[in-house]
C-alpha cells in the first residue's frame, strides 16, 4: 500500500468517526430538548366566568406550579382506559374553581395537543374530580399524560363512568380551563 492510499484510508476513518460523533451530538441535543420540554414547570390558566384574576388585561387567573402544589392534595386510586389501577394525586377541580371564584356551570378544558372537552361543574361534587399532577408518586410529564390530568374515580362508579362518553372526561396534557 502506498503512503497516499494509507492517508486516504485514515482520512475516511476520521470522516466516519466525525460523522458518528456529529450524529451522537445531534441525538443528545434532541433528547435534551425533549427532556427539558417534558420537565418544564407546569401551570394552569383559568378564564371565563371567574370573579378573581391575576391578569386583569387578559381576564384570567394564572396558577403557577407553586400555587397548584399549595392547594390541598387529594388522591384517587383508579384505573383508566390508558393506565392500570394507579394512585393519582393533585388538587380537587372544585378547589381550583373556588380559588378563582368560578360562577359558571361548565368547564371547558384545553390541552397542549389542542383537544377540548367540556365537563359539568356538578361533577366536582358528584365525583370529587381531581386535577392530578402525579401518578403513583411520580410527577406526570408532558409525554406521559401530564403535566395535568383530569381524573375521575372510575373504579368507585363502575356503572356510571364507563364507555366512550366517560373516557372523554379523562383529559390529559391540560393547560387551560374556561368556565362557562
């Protein structure tokens, strides 16, 4: 083998190694960006028929993560169509509505993936619905039903909370509520 051929082979190896390293760097950067997005602090905006606001110009109440964590914590142990029997924890939807002085009779729920669903406020009293931020002691992530997941005690009301209509009430990736 000539010196020129050896240099060319060495250059090819170096090029392959550099390509591999660049690919690894891009993969790590993408994973890091996803992980950061997945673990951002959660918040909740509430608008509509509410008496108290934190942003008068937008007529909304913005809950920070700290404010949501400061509300009394409740737990519901139940299964869902998407999860095995698990213990979900978070504040009661009723406590969130009380904090903002809600006076409507329906809550329209908006999610990060543009799903919208409306539940009656009466479900708060009937079922003790919670806005869960953890499942089995682990904080919910955006990629895993989080950061907030509306949970009904499905197992406690097997005759009432079954089927597609009830499944629709289990809303995840919640970002905002509009009281109507």
